[in-house]
C-alpha cells in the first residue's frame, strides 16, 4: 500500500542484497573466474537470472531518474546499487509532496523487481493463477484477480570460519509459506483463510 516508507526502504534494501547475488549466480552458470559476466552463444546460463539482470539494469536507473525529476532534484545516471540506496529518499519525498501516483508506481516497480530477482534466484517457489472471480477485497477499483504465491525465502548472512578467518556467507531462511497476493496493492492473505472463502463460494 502507498504510504509505508519503512516497508519500501526494506524492499529496496533487500533488492540491493539480491543484486550481487544475481551477478554471482550468472558467473557460476558461465563458469567465469573473473568479475566479467560476458555471455557467448556456446556458454550455458540461467535465462531467468539473465532476464532479471537485464531488466533491473535497464529499469532501475530510469525509474530512479523519474522519481528524482518528480521531486525536483537533479540526478545523473548511476549504477543499480546507488539507485536502490536513494530510491527510499525519493519515495519519502514524493509522499511529502503528495505525489501519490508516482510514489505508488515506484512501489509497484520495486515489488516487481524484487519478485523477479527472487524468482530468478529460486527464493520463491512457483506460483499459479487463480480463477478470475477470486479478486482482492482491499479495493474495488481496479478489480484485481489474486495469485497464489509459493513459499518465499530471504537471504541472510552468516559468519563462518575458513582457514582460521571469519567470512560472510549467504544462506536462506523461510519468510512465509504459500499465500495469496494482490499484485496491484501488495495485500497478502494466508492460504487457509482464502481456501475457506473459495470453498464457500463454490458451494453456493
């Protein structure tokens, strides 16, 4: 929902942590031994990871520049991590200026990018579409069908000892089990809550 600067900042921060994991996953797929991520036709790679990196590389700077422009702040092209670091500031400023439509559009972009990255990294289980009459009850307009979203995990960093030296390594923790999601407003419900409603509607 529009108007949650803290939640938006958390989403940007998580996306900022996912970004280098995408690059690392791509390097592992291609067998790269350096920092380069160049792809050739003869090298196998994960299409989902590539798609996520291409989309974020293209769209994050554009959305950030747009948000900055709407805030009346000067902005020049910057890398994805820098954009994600600054987006919460622009988002909060948009809310203060009561430019809610832009703030909501930026929120939706970040939610989409975050989901795209997590799907590419296999941190979200496959989802499926629900019948078109199963719509979000948080708003009447637009009438938005819900999706059932699989279990979602988050990356956490653990300090381990390697050759007598501490080193941070990523691992995953379960954030939530399968749930129902409105992709328009971001509202979620536990699976069991909506299963009862769907069963009742089908029986009527």
